[in-house]
C-alpha cells in the first residue's frame, strides 16, 4: 500500500525538494501551508501532485485533521524559537492526536548531539525541541547533513571566490567538513520518511572535504590561483563570535545573523559525521566534492 506523508514547510527550499523526492517514490504527499503561503509555490506543489492543505498553524485540531491517516510527518520548517520550538511542538502534538506513528523534525544540520549547549543558538533551539519530541510517544528520526553545499557559493571565509582564498581555523587545514547538497538531503529524507525502521539519528554527507582538498579542487577548476591561509586560532574564533553576538542584540531576532553564521562554521570545525548512513538506501547517488566545486568555480 502507498505510504502517506505530510510535509510541513513544503513551500521552502528543502521542503519542496522533499515533496518531489517523495512523489518520485510513489508516496501520497500532502502539505500543510499557512493561509498566507505564496500562491506560486502552492501551485508548484499542486502541479507535482501534492495535496496542499491551508491550515491555521495555531490550531492543533486543524493540523490534526490534516494528519489523519498519515504514516510520517516531515517538518522542513525554518525559523527561530517561535517556529523550531513552538510551532513544531504544535505539529507534533497534532500528529500524535491524529495517531501518526512517525515524525522527522527540521534538523537538517550538523549533528549537534555532541556539541556544547550555548555554542550555537540555532542548535540550542533544535535541542530544546528534541527534548520535547523525545518525551512523546511518536517515533522520531533526525537527518544530520552537515552544511548545505550551497554555502560554498556564498563567499564564506572557508571559500571566498572574490578574494580567491580558502580559510581555516586552528591547525585544521586537513580537517574534513561535511557538506550535503539540498537535493541529496531531500532524497535521503524521503527514504527516511518511508522507512519505518529508520533509527533516531542519521548522519549523511554528499562529500567530506578539508580546506586543503578544497584548495586542490578550486585550483583544478580555475586558471587563476587560489590561496589558503589560517584565519585565527579556534579560541580566538570562539571569542570573536561571542563578541559579535554581544555587540549585535538585534541579531537575536535574525535567523541567519552574522554571529550565527560564525557559530555554524565553528560547529563545522568541531564536529564531524563519522558514521555515515549514505549507503542505507539503494539507488541514491551522492554528489562528489569535485563535481560540486567544478560546477561553479571558474
Ligand atoms: N545545514 C544547512 O546548511 C542548512 C542551511 C539552510 C537551512 N537549513 C535547514 O533546513 C531546514 C529547511 O530550511 P529551508 O532553507 O528550506 O527554509 P525556507 O526556504 O526558509 O522555508 C521555510 C519553510 O518554513 C515555513 N515557515 C516558516 N515560518 C513559518 C510559520 N511561522 N508558520 C508556518 N510556516 C512557516 C515557510 O513557509 P512560508 O513559505 O509560508 O514562509 C517555508 O515553507 C531548516 O531546518 C533549516 O534550518 C540547513
């Protein structure tokens, strides 16, 4: 029998990809969206054969009604505490009310389980929701994909295309960083949604690549040489992020505040996905670092 999956956050970058991957796998897919959802995105979902249900996200009964008969609820919601903690709690409560057996929270990040609480604001929110989720009866699975590979295109200190530089912190020029493309993450998340035996935590990476390996790839792709340099010690990096956060109170209300970007890169240099579940499902192909970097570095 076809499985029925409900996606929250389906109008988002990752959410729509997860819907597409679920449809490819012949699942019945529905999406709860807020009444203000962009009609263009709603139409794109409808065209893919996703059943779009507009709900008042503050109304647990309305969400529960949409959850009736669903096997797994997948959350690809993005936001701060009002979304990652408060709204996801409402969605999980509604799923439980409707008898849904499984839930995938909107983690899709570095595996924060072994990281120090307080070091990364957005991970603290996920940790808070995880504590709630794990106290309920629903079976949860989280996907930890490191960073979306797209960030390599955004002139971050790790790879700055304008300065033609690669930066690293501490003595970590050979430290492997976990990157996964959004499409690879979505394909894997769809498999997890359909897999009743999926474990609690799954680490994945399209590619694991160190700053020195990035240097080799970009210099292969481009005629103009890139250079690599140490940015600072890890201790100085941590201190500068703390200062940046203290100096910018408004950033507390921004999802991707500058200090949060620093916290994310800090986590990438302190945590690694060592037990990859990439091979758990047959038929998935993973983008290589070389392929990805060659696709945009000139
Ligand atoms: N690992 C990484 O490097 C990385 C990078 C980026 C994102 N992520 C994570 O990936 C997940 C998905 O992110 P994304 O980039 O796909 O996000 P996105 O494009 O911003 O989409 C967010 C989704 O959440 C919905 N949403 C937000 N606030 C809502 C609210 N108050 N009520 C109802 N719906 C709400 C949006 O609905 P509307 O369309 O109605 O606004 C949209 O569907 C998140 O967990 C995010 O943190 C990870």
